């Protein structure tokens, strides 16, 4: 069983930065894929970035070059560093843990608002 707790959301001006954290319980963190998804009002949830247990990453085209996903297996924590934020990045961001294509857990979500 995996449980996820997110932190780090908030209000930031366009061009600013935020770092989201996702702390996971359980002893299998190092072998599971961690992902960050987001859902804006009236839109479907979409994958933002993911990182495998081995450190392979993939990103949505809309965030490439601006966002960086990383993980610290010793701390059972995944991160999403978000730079050059735009108003269209405003959404609730969710952490996800998966083994292969099977979702094991979702975080509770954290609001990110990019506005002047």
C-alpha cells in the first residue's frame, strides 16, 4: 500500500517558480514510477511529467524546458520544479504512484495559481 502527501503549491506571478513535493509511504518507492498530473477547471486531468524508478523521465510538450521532475529514493519523495510559470499552468496538481500501467495511489492535490 502506498500513500502520497503533496506540498508546495501556492500563488505565484507569471515567470516565477514553485517546487512541489510528494512524500510517499511504503517500502517499494524505489521501484515505482512517480508522476505529476494536473487538472484545470473544465479540463481533463493530464500528465505533466513522470519519472521511473531508474530515473527515466518524460514530459508533456507544454512544460518541456520549464519543469523538471526528480526523486530522492532515500527520502521516498518526488519533486516537480516548475520555472517560468505561465497563467495556463494554473491547475490542481496531483502526485501519482504507479507500477507499470497500474496506478497504486493518488495524492490529495495541491493548487497552483499563476497570476499577476
